[in-house]
């Protein structure tokens, strides 16, 4: 059986086929790997957590006794339901040799679920499972916008809440690198909003883990919008929280490039509000009026000079890493003062 397509995975998680002796769940998103493996184990064992229906093993167990895997998989459950062997944390153990006897059996009634990390295509265990006519491979990569939207809706519905579009957009921008971490953040948010009925954008800013992303937006808008004092305060706060000055410089470059593209569209005759509404990546609704204002403050020649200034500051900060904070901070304040002068 070839690797399951993304559209086939939800159905398989609910009802794993009884014809598959081995299911390999792998990929860089460790949280999603764990969540999907657990779903398969629960669905296959009927949720029965006892040593006769469910056996947990690690790579160390297989290394110490390679024959134990086939022995456990060959043992029948005492309660008539399907016996499941859950192999987690294989690490660097060579488990392929222990898996081979399972793949050779046509009468195996148990299921072996293997959790693994990011496996290279066309090599080792992944290739063997994907090439086997009865085994199943499920790849787990970082959630896309559709996956995150589904997860958010699922958790909000369970909590009896609805979520405003702006809050959803803000939340999606902060999630995605790890499924379990994302689900944990959404559940924490739902708990925070319990009793309100609706999750608002302010709730996301108040409770979701990566609050630094909101602070970065605040900093960028203070710089490009002409508020040196606010920019300096947020910059100090970010540094105290562990944000490296180069991250601020990179975000400023990205923002001024976005302003450059937006300004070009405005000068071609498009309304600034329409330009901001269509920007990619999307601008959160609460920030759109501020970015519209910035498009008026920064004509094209000024944007180009700003980009040169930031590029030079980034270069100097790399050449003098001990002074990176001062160099990026000084460039940032120069830009904020230039924007303030344009407000007059």
C-alpha cells in the first residue's frame, strides 16, 4: 500500500484497515505524529488499555530483543479485540530488521503502530513500508491554513464558542509548527474565553503563547508610523524577552518590502485600503488602518532609502555582534523619526 494521501488519512484514523500488519506514522511534526498514532491505537484496540490488548515498546526494547516485536504481535488478545503493539521513540535503533518478520506474515491479526521522525523518501523503513502492498505509511507535516482552521473550529465547538474572523486570522498566524502544541494553545484560549460565547482578537493577544508576534507588529507599526518613543519601548521589551535584534531587522525589511509593493499599486491608481486588504501575508484587521496610514507616509523614494538603511544596519550588526542591539535600535529610531517628520 502506498503512502496515504492527505484526504485519506481522516477516514483511516477513524477505522484502520484490519489488513495492515504495520502502520508507520512519521514526519517532522512530532505532535501530529503522536496524535495520529494515538488515534490509530485507540480505534484499533477499542480504547482498551491493558497489557493483553495494548503493548507499548521503544526502540531500546527492540534493540535489546529484536524477536520480541514479532512475539508480541503474534500473541492473541484475551478479550477478542485486536491486539496492538505501539512502538514509540525508536531513536537510532535499527528496527527494520525487527519489522521484516511482520511484513512476511499473511496471517497476522495484530497491528504494529510505529512512530518515527522525519524519514527521507526512498530509503530505509519508509521505503520498505511504502513499497509493501499491505502496510500503511502516514506522513505528518506542519498544518496548513485549512488544517489549522479545522482544528480551531473543532476545539471552539467542543467548548461551545464561536471565533471572530479577525481572531481566527491572528490565531492561525501563531500556530502550525506542532499539532499538539497548537491544540494546547487553542484549548488554553477556549478556557480563557469560557462564558463569553465568542473568542475575540484581544483574547488571542492576551493568552496565546507567542505574544512576541503581537509585540513585533506593535514595534513595526511604531517605526513605520512615526512613534519613536513607542518603538524604543517595545524594542527594549522584546530584547528583554530574548528576541535577537537581527529578528527585528529582518521583520522591518519584510515590512518595508510589503510597503514598497503596496505603494507601487497605490501609485497605479488603486485605493490604499483595498491594497492593504489584499496584502500577502494578510494584515490583521486591527492593523489595517495603521498600514493604510503608512502607505501615505512613505512614498517610493523614502521606502527605497529606508531599505538601504536597514540593509546596512543588518550588515554592521553581523560584523559587530556585540553592538547588534545598538545598531539595529539606532536604525529603527531613524526610520521612526523620518516617519514622524512626514506626519507634519
